[in-house]
């Protein structure tokens, strides 16, 4: 059905030059139902397999035609960045007094840049999932800043530090070898 929709938009110049479609998912696959590929974790977990989600952007009048059909695997941002980004694309100012936690990443979304957000992203595991997918020792909190991600319990114990640029599967905990980065993110 998406093909029919895309063909209809592509065939109408008014729609083609004025329509942007985002197809996205919520966070991670359910354990045993889907796959996070090489990423660790699943829905309800703060590992990349639980917090990463696909986003497809399509809009012939907006997106970079040289990037059509390609995948950007380097940029990172959160859904909190979508509102200011979509307002920037539409050329619409935010309502007076609105202060977004997200940042506008217009060129990234449109395939003109591979920039990422410069502010950290914070995550909290849903409190109703103390044990999930049979694991009772899951981290409760996470922060991602650039290439670095810290996960820990609510008490700050059991820290896990990952360099996601070098280790997107979160297999090599660097907490013991990078104490300054651990302290900074904590």
C-alpha cells in the first residue's frame, strides 16, 4: 500500500513538492518476536537493541536525491528532536514560550548531512519492568553523549560504559578503563 501512496504523490506535482513522509517504529523489537540484528537487547531494555528504531524518510521535493535509497548509520538523534526538526522543514516558528528539549536536525533528516544532536540523550527503563525477558539485572538509566553511552542502576551502581562508534553491539564495557568519561557521564 505504501507503493500506491508513493506513486500517487510522485505523480502529482503539488503533492510531490510538498509532502514528506516519515515511517518509524517505536523502540526495539519484542523479545522472541523480532530481531535487533547485531545490537544487544530488545524492547524495554536500554541497550541499543531496545532504544534504536528505524526511520525512513521519503519526500521527492525535500530529500537529497543523491541519498535516495541509502542508509545513514552514523547520525543519532531522538524522537524529541522530531518536533523542532519538522517545524524547521516546514518553515514554521514554534509557539511563543515553547522550549524544546529536542534540537532541529533538518539537514540530517533530509539526507544533506550526517550531523547528530550535540546534547545528551537520557533514557529510563520503565519502572514496571523490574525484570524483563528473564533478566533481573538490567540497567535502569542510560545517557548517550556523542559516541559514548553510560548505563547504570538507579543507585548509580554497576556502571557500563560503551564507545558506540567502536562497539555498537555493547560487548566491551569500558567503565574500568575510562574513569574520567565514566565520571563525566555519571
